[in-house]
């Protein structure tokens, strides 16, 4: 069982653990030659982390803990700037690039809160896939059925496995089309995608700035709420669990349940049954806007357009160093015209307005985060299987990024079975509401039936 931030904070406050002990344990897991550390981290800050942990212990001993995460080992995705280092974003194409002159805003906020940053985590190159495969640094294996070599999900692949394998107590990733929620779902963790404007993007290498958001992967909803508050600079008291009885929850029936494997379908339906028995008011609805999104994105979509704009100069002199599967997706933006982009932006405004009106009377949407359990890495060797599976895994989370909404993925499978994520989503700005509802749902699903 992965300890929560609150449990570790209590252990620190009561003197049952020190930050240095927690940090040394995380570093030992990273360095274990039999473990996944070499594929999970692209950079490890052993000396800096131990020094930060010692400083945290001194401050705590003087009664000066800086925040609820002071002294806790945290990992950050490889696309956040760290002063003095080039930001590589899981690629080799940026090797030799100028070093960052300052920390990303979220890195600085974590440091100010006393977090011990143990290293940078591996990811899909340039964050452009939901599978988590990386041909340059290796692919971390999912903790579920590790011998079979299953994908961790992406793009924040190393982030999730750093938490499952106790190489960090929590991780910070990014989510442009599900890149926090997908690895959380496939690895049995909780992941939160905030409304994009909630957390500053400054110092994060972009994929698509109109869709990018920054969020945590951790052991519980409360952990995610605590980290989200720090990342967002939100000084309000943390959300409290909502009351499930009377909550109006919409369950879309079109698109999002297509292609579910039997285990995901059974887990999803069991979760819905428990929510209904607890007094939540579930209503199955058709969401026509979901059917429309493919045609809206037919010319390439926002990710392709924005990725091509950022990458085109780099591709000119280092395109041969890209993962070909990533490069091919970025190049889709090359053929988009100004008219295509303007029509897409206008269509998005109309789409958001229509969907917000349709779901205004509901407290949240419920859907499977990912419709299948994690496939094996070997299954995705052929390009056709790779692209088909990538599209399927990204499908549901992407709706919420295009909506500019917020969403939480939390485990809903029976203990001892393959991880399955339940996604709770709402319109933009309802982050605290989603977290409060998620706490209640989590408590219900963790109670023995």
C-alpha cells in the first residue's frame, strides 16, 4: 500500500521518520538494479535531494515546517525547467540546448513549500502520446503484471511509476490529452487534471498551450488536492468530501464506453452501482458534442498545429533524432492552413458552449478514464497497433482538455485485479468541486462492499 502525503507528514511530525530517511529510501529504490529506476528517471538529484532533506529536518526540528509537503520526496516530469540544466522533454533532439536560467514556476513553488525534488521523470518524447513508450531512454514497465511488460501510460510515464515503486511519494506531470490521468488509471493511482489556467505553465516545455495543464499523480484524492493547492498557489482551505446522496452524475453512453474490455466494463459498472446505492442520482445521457469532435479536429487538431509551430525549427536540423512515431504526429500540423486553425478555434468556442449548456444541471460526468487495461509493450511493436491503441487510450480524456474542463481519475477496480480508472469531470473552474466529489467517491469505493 502506497502511503499518503498525510500519513507521511504525520510520521515526520511525530518523529517516527525523518525527511532524510524518506529521501534515502526513495533514492535506494531508484538505484536498485533490479528495479525500474533507470527507465523511470532521466536525471536523479541525489546530492541535492539529501541536502534539501537535511535542511527540512533541521527546520522541522525548530518547529518551522513550511507546508504539508515539507520534506517529502517529489518527482517532476522531464519537461519542467530546472535552473542550470537543459530541458530535454524525453528527447535527445535537444541535447546541447541552452540551460534554463530559472526554475519553472511549479518547480519553484514546490521548492518554496519544502518539497525534496529527487529527479526528473521519463516521458513520451515531447509528451506526444498516451502510451508512455520512449525509444531513447527506455519505457518504464507498469507495476501491474510487470513480468508481462505492460505499458505505463503516458505521456507522464515515469511520473506514475516513480510513485508506484516508491521512488517518490508523489509526482508532477502534464496533461494535454490525458497525460496525467492515463498513467494514473493504468498504474492504479489517482491523477488530477486541473482547469488549464489554474496552474501557471511558465517554464514548462509546451505541447499545445491551449490544452496543456499541470497536475499531480499520487496515492489519493486528498494527496492530489494538497499538491494542486501548492501548484496553483491556492491558499484556501482544502476541499472536504462532498455528500454523495443527491449528487447528479451524468454517464455518457456514446463514444466513451465503446471498445471497453470486459474487465474495464465490469469495474465501471460496479462503481456506478455502488454510487447509485449510496444515493447518487445517475443519469445516462447522449452527448452529441462527443460525436462531433473528430470532424472538428479533422484537419489536424490543436495539438498538431501548436506542436508544429514550436518544433518546426528543431525538426529542420534534428528531425532524424526524433522518435518517428512522434515526428509523424507533429508533422500533421505542417499542412494546416491559417483558415483551418481559425475555423478550429471558432468551432471549439461553439463546442464548449454547447457542451457546458448540456451538462450544466449535473455535478459531474462519469466515464472510464481508459477503456482497456494496459496492453503489453510487445503488442505495440507494429505501427498500426501503436496508432490505433494510442487513439483509443487518448479518446476519453481528450474530451475534457478540449472542453477546458477539470477531471480526476481514481482507481475503481477490485483489489488484486488490473488497474482501472474512473474519471470524474466537470466544466472549467470547478476544480475544488471535482476534488470534493472525488474524495467521497474514493471513500465509497475503498469501503468493503
